[in-house]
C-alpha cells in the first residue's frame, strides 16, 4: 500500500510532468522524483539520507567547519583597522600582518597537529598527514581528506586553537596605535569563538 501511495503521489505532482517533458526532450530516463519531497510540510533534513561519513564528517565538518576556521583566522588578522596603508583608489597596499606572517599562523597550526601524540589525545598524527591537512585548506588543487582522517581533526583541532595567533596579534600591536584593550578583546573573542565552535562538534 505504501508503494502504491508513493507512485500515486509522484504521478500527480507537477514535478512528474516536468520530468516527463525533459525525458522526452533528452530521449532518456532521468532519476525518479523523490516522493518524500512531495509531502506537505516535509522536513528536508529528516528526508535526507542518514549517512554519517559524507554528511557529517566530510561534508559538514571537513567542507564547512574547518574552512570557516581558516577564514576566521585570516579575517581576524586582516581587519580594516590592521591596514597600515592604502593606494589612492582605496586598495590595501600594506597590512600589519603580511602574507608570510599570516602563512606562519597556518604553519603553526600544522605543527601543533603533527605534535599530537597518543599520550596526549590518544591519537598519533604523522608529519605527512599534517602537511596534507595544511595543503588541502590552503591550496585549491589538493584532494580532500577521507572520513577517518577528518575524525582525527575533530578529535584534535579543538585543543590546538588556543593562543594560535598570539604572535601575530603582538606584532600587529607594535605597528598599530589604538587602545590595547580593544586589540586584546578582539583576540580573545576570536579564540573563544573558534574553541567553542570546534568544542561543540568534538563532544
């Protein structure tokens, strides 16, 4: 009975006629319409396949959480108030944290990751894995990590972000003249936000 109901729902939906028209135009069959999506007030997340590897590990954590953290680090060290000079047309010509120093923050994160040992986090990270991790999120042509390797990131990264950009913040304070309390509050806000974000998904 359930299968009959699904067929009936699919046959009377507007998507059915759209697919049929496209199939006639292309002269081959397309994927069938997902009847779950035709249900009134259907929850897309509930209707999606429950597949941990690609949805949670590689998809959500590997494709969104980790890149967002790299972005947050970069944007924190490249805020408008950390710009030392601009050209006449408004383009940035000099940052308080130059490219090499910014890259150094990511390299420091890689070094912290490769320093993880079984006595600290119950996992052992090889230098090769650390190098691949850094290249994957800084070089666009590097292939993605596997699900098991993303699990390593989930277990370790929440503990590696504390004071990560401290050297860059100190360097910026030497080149920018604004209240030190403001700089410290910005750095603390970044550290708290990233640790909370990673910690929530590590539990």
